């Protein structure tokens, strides 16, 4: 075993999907790199048009290697970036999953 790790290289499928996202959403995007523990690093993509996308990779080195032409990198959400975000129609329902399809909800526990 060597003491140095091999350089991080994202899979061609991930690279193609990020390039496709950038091309489909105005030719420019910002990638917010967010470590999520053992699962790796979540890369949230914010297109020039404000549409969101995301990918998860194994580590921060791989995430940084994924920065392609037209993609800028940040490690935090700021006012300027969040003001651009415009979720696609249906995004909230997709993220809520089964909860979004409920017709009846239980009463809140702190209400009488």
C-alpha cells in the first residue's frame, strides 16, 4: 500500500451529467460543496436560471475535481446565491415525497 492516494477522478457519467446541467441551465452554474458525513459530499448545482440539481460523490477531492467549465465553486450559501434559486414547478412535492400526497394530517402535538 502506498502512502499517497490516487488523484480523485469522478466517473464519466457524473461529469457528463454536470456538463449537461450547466448547458441546459444557461451555460453557467454554481456548485455548493456540502460534506454529508460517511456518504460523501453533496454537490448542489444552481443554474444561471436558478434551477437546482444535485449529485453526491465520495469525497471533497472528487467534488473539487468535478468543477467543469462554466461551473463556479462555493462551500456555503449566501444571500446572493439563495436569491437566484428558483425551484422548478413540482420540486417541493418531489422533495416531500409521500407527505406531499397526503390528504389528511394528524393534529400537531403542541396544539389542544
